[in-house]
């Protein structure tokens, strides 16, 4: 019966599968030997945290859950307005523009009457809140924590941590108390900021990157110890540990809006008939009926630009699990060069620069469908019953249905499937 078991998921944001090795992440590698390892695990497109949070929470691809990217175009007063999904008030804008938030139920909704849900997150507010956008469970974040129904949690019960490795550790300690002693929910998510937060300002393979990997491993180790104590006390706990995407190196940046404006689309951009939502190493293109033909008409020239990799338009977006939604008419995966960074990590990417923001050349980034950014990791530890390597393709959308089956909940409505199917 639902409620007789509990499930825990830990996300090490931005930790690509190629970094789970004895020399770089010994804690994770040790846990890997005791768990079922997903050897062909994939991200969703865009490979960004806010979309990933929604896909993990719902078990669905963006085409189903409706959250487009880290930045997303909304139709407001007849024009396209691109907004940052990470901002705490984004859900308010999304509700006004679309009438709701996610288009499908979250795991928090599914377990609301079967033991409850808690989510602790130290990434952006938007990514945290899209784990449970309609307040069916408890969400803890430094920008504001909320109880079921949306009541704000205040005082010592709120989460006041820094946005760094120290904050991840403080959050992990609080999370473990909630899981073991206090709230004891049926489903509990812990979403760490590192190594992603660190990598957005330092090179892959650098000493700072290795420090961030070690800090994430320390947090995972503490959760594993907590789960071990609960199992010793007779509880049946499913532990999933993974990431949402990997990282690649920024080689150069381009303001795509300026490129479009220089080719005759300035008026359409200003009027809100054409818009660009940069996703780091990718970008989504939005258009109204008035802007659609001019935008599509320039894609052939765009494909020859040095900064553009593969371009998908219309229904071809479905090949990346992303249907044409809410005015999205095309997407570009930014170009990639093969040379290594100073620490020997191969691959440099163009990125879609955001207006007014510097491009941190040499640091980490993600968002497209490049070879490293789309390879997160996932392992499932069920106390020794499952081990070895799962060779078939898996995706971050498989997390929610795996938890649902373990908890004895209905398994309909997911794009992903249970890891043990």
C-alpha cells in the first residue's frame, strides 16, 4: 500500500556522468558499486535546471509539462515577452498568460494523500518551485519556503542558507533531520546547487570544480548514512542519486537578437512578434503569426553562421522531445569546437548571450543537446536488491514513475518509465 515505503532523490546539479569516477567522485563511485547504475542516461531538451526540475517532478518531457526553458516566452497583451523562469514571481506571470503552471500532475500532487512530499533546493527559486508549483507539499528554498496550500513558512522553520557549497551542506543536514525525525515524507527531494553553481564561474576540470564535486559527494554521503539508519530501523527506503544535466565549456558568445535585427527583423523584435529565449548553449525562437514567416525565412542563413549548430523548426522539435509550444517555432543548438580547455576537457561551445550580461568565456554552460551536457548520471539504491548496470536508455523522466511504482501509486500519465520495468 502507498505510505508503507519511502523514496528519496538527491540531485547533484550539473554533474555530468563522465565525472563519476574513483579519482573525481570517490563517494559517488563507491555508491555506484552498491547500486543499479544507468549507463545510458539522458537529459531533456533544453538541458537546463528549471526544465529538468519540471521533468523530474512530473516524469514528462517539456512537450507534455509545458515549461519551455530557463527563459520562456509568454504571450502578454498580444506580444511575446521573454521572462526568466528562475525568478520567484515567474509562476505569477505564467498563470496570467496561460491560466496555469505545469500541464500535468507533479509527484508532489500524486503523493499528497499518500505520505506527502518535501523538496529542498538550493538552485534558482524558479527551479525549486517547479518541483511543486501548486503547493501540494512542502518546498524549502532560501528565497521563500512554503507549506501545502501555499502558506509561507516563516522563522526558524524556513530555509536560510547561502547559495554555495556551505549552503548545500546546511540544507543537507536539515533535509536529513526532516527525513529521519521530523516530517518523514513518502517522497523527499534534495537538489544541490553544486557543482553547477561553481561551474558557471570556473573551468571544467579546475581545482574549484574538483572542490565542488567533493562537496556534493559529502552531501550524498550524509543522505546515504541517513537512509542506512532508517533501513536498520526496519524502514524500506528507495534512494535515487543523480543529476539533471552535464556541463560544457563556453568558447564564445553571440547576441542572437542583434544578429536577427541586422537582417531586417528589428521591427518585429521591438513589436514582440519575434523573440529569442537563450538557454545557454541553445536558444528557442518564438513568433506570432505576423513574425513567423520572416523568422523561418532567415533560418537557412542562420544555419551557415559560425555560431549555429543544428537548427530544428516546427515538428522537428519533437525529435528532441520538445513539441512546438506556446509560440515556439524553432530552436538552435549552438556550434561546438573540439579543442580542449586548459585542464584538458575537450569541447568549446558558442552560447546565446543575454542582453546586458557578460559571457564568462572558459566557464561551464549547458542548455542544448551537446554530447556532455546531455549526459547526467543516475543510480538506484534499494538496499541491495538491485545492482549492476542498466544498459537500456533511461532519462530523467524515469525518476517520478520509478518512485510512484515503489510507493504503490498509479503509474499512468508519465512519459518516462520505471527503471525496473
